[in-house]
């Protein structure tokens, strides 16, 4: 995968992209990053990339010209179309499903804005996706882009140590993930559930499913609203719900 990022603050990405899994993914040639300062594409001697909004109002607006020219320079010459992602508080709220969708792409271009907003022509004629990482406002799109990049790159084949490492992550299955334990089996009197020590993998799978549903019911019951439950799972959800909210 090729990931390009348009930003006014390239230095913000140094530590993130050159650490941990994101660094290893690049070293293994699973992904290639390119950080572009779109100020370099400004067509005026002062390299200004923003201007006052038509109609008046507070703040400055990013001009279309530097963004369009930067994206044009990054697009492949063979007419393949990359996904051009605008990090924006008005965008689609980011989810694991969106991460899995983007992980299927060959080329992603992220646009990280600052100031009051973007010229609307950037939204209408350039981007393919608008993404928000939550219902709050940051000083720019850089942190949001880092979040999306991290969540996508870890899904690429061969990036994580085990191919199944991300399969049961919270939200990947539509549910929250079950609890995890490791050695020692007894720590200060706090013991690992016996089922996990039994060696019976069928029972362990049942326990994990049950605890995944339990945790989802307790913390994010909204995730179950559109979850395709089997008849057996419906009975389990009813049982666990009654335990969590006894009448």
C-alpha cells in the first residue's frame, strides 16, 4: 500500500510512522509513506495556502489551488484512482468497518487541514471520503490521519506477527473483545478463570464468546442493535442481559 499525507506540519508524523508496527510495516515493504508539505505547491511568492472567507466571518479557509495541485502530483500516471481522504469533523464517523474497507486499497491520500476549514470545492470535486474520528474538534487533521493510518496498516497482510491477531479485535467481529489473561495463573490471589487453564479449546471458545457478549452488553449494548444473532446467541444475550439488569 502507498500512503501519502498532505500537511502543513510534516514533522508531526516522524515519531508515529517511524515507531512500532508502522515502522516495521514499512521496513517489510508492506507500506510506503510519503509526507508532503502542501505549502510547497502554493502558486504565490509568499507560499500562502489560506485566505479570508468570501462573505466575511472569523478564521481563514484553505485555498483549493495548493491542495488540488498536490493531489494531482501524487496521483499515478496509469489512471488508477486513489482514495482521497479529507480529515474533517463533518465527515463519516470512523469505524473498524471503515478501516477494513480502506485496507483493501492500494493507494490512500490524506488531506490534513488547519484554520477554519476547507474551500468547498475541495470537498465537492477532489475527495472520495470525509472522515471524522469523533464528535470533537482538533487543531488540525494530523492526529486524526495518524489514527486512521495506524488502524489500516495493522490490517495489511503480513504486518502483524500472526495473521489472526486482529480477527477478534474489539469491533472487528461487531462485538467488544473478550478478556485476556497471561501468567501467573494466580497473582495476589486474583486467579485466571479455570476454563482458560483447562486445555479444552471448545470450552475456551464458548467462554470467549460468552464473555465477549457479556462485555458488549455491559459497555456497548448499542452494538447489538444490528448484530445478526443466531437463535443460540439470542438466548445467551437474553440470559446475560437479565444478569446485568435483573428485574
